[in-house]
C-alpha cells in the first residue's frame, strides 16, 4: 500500500525511458495517480497552484508513461516515460541542469533581479538565441519551428489560464499564469520579427 504524506502527496521521480535521464521530480495524490494509470499520461498535483496538473496540457510536452514502479518503502514513485518535449519550464530537457555551486551562487547572490525592462530584454535575448541556434531539446526552438499559428494558439491558451487564475483570486496562480502569458508573447514577437522595444514604445505612447 502506498504511503502518502500528511498532505496526501507522494514524491514522483520522472525518468526518460530511452536515455535513462532523470527529467523532473513532482508530486502525486491519489487522483493524479488514478488518472496517470487510466490515461497513460503523467498527471501530478501542483502544490503551488493547488490543483491537478496534466503534464503537457498547456505546453504540449506530454509524458507518456511506459512503466510505473514504487520504492521499497512505498513512499516514492518512479515513472518511466517517453516525453514529447522538454520536461523543464525553462525549455531544458531536464530540470536537473545546474550544479550545486551554481544553485548556491544563485541563492546567495546579493543583487536582486531588476524589476524592470531588463528582465524582459534578458528573456527576449535567450529566446532569440534559442531561435537562432536551435539547440536540441529546446522548447522555444521547437515552438517557433511549428509556426506562428501554433504560437498564437499557445498565447490564447495562456490568456485563458490567466482569466481562470484571476477568477480564482489566487495570487501565486495569477503570477505563474501571467508569467506564462508574457513568455509565450515574447516567443510570438520573436517569431514575427517584432522587437520588444516596439512594444515599449507603444506603451510609452499610451501613458501620455
């Protein structure tokens, strides 16, 4: 019998069935486990959004389960999957892409991230680099390759998620979904050859 924690959750390790690379760690509750078994796709429970999460439901990066096993204490699950795309929301194939030193440096960094256009510009630069270099496993490169119609559909999906989050009046959920909307909007701008500075100029005109 599975041993769920006091919140009704059990940690779940996701591994690529072919490469054996660990892709991510998430959490399941009884309902997400049931849906995973019945559908063959990975379902999780989002602790930040407090809702069921069908992996790939918005990104298209589904994880098709080929095997499910439980550790000796029955308090952790291993999913072996065939992924449709990168596991990480950053576009990386795996969520485990930084060393301990890099993580600690980021945690102890004294200067906070600038809360202004520099954040958008930095992200836009990364998106442009992914578009230009097309690194293997890049979510951005694959999305742009699929064309403007596909990107525009993603922007529409993310806008709907923002509306739902707003109606739920959930702070963290709103932040998460608006970030997704802005991110995919930047991908759309890159695909259409429109620099963010043109949007800045339009916004500046509207404040007058």
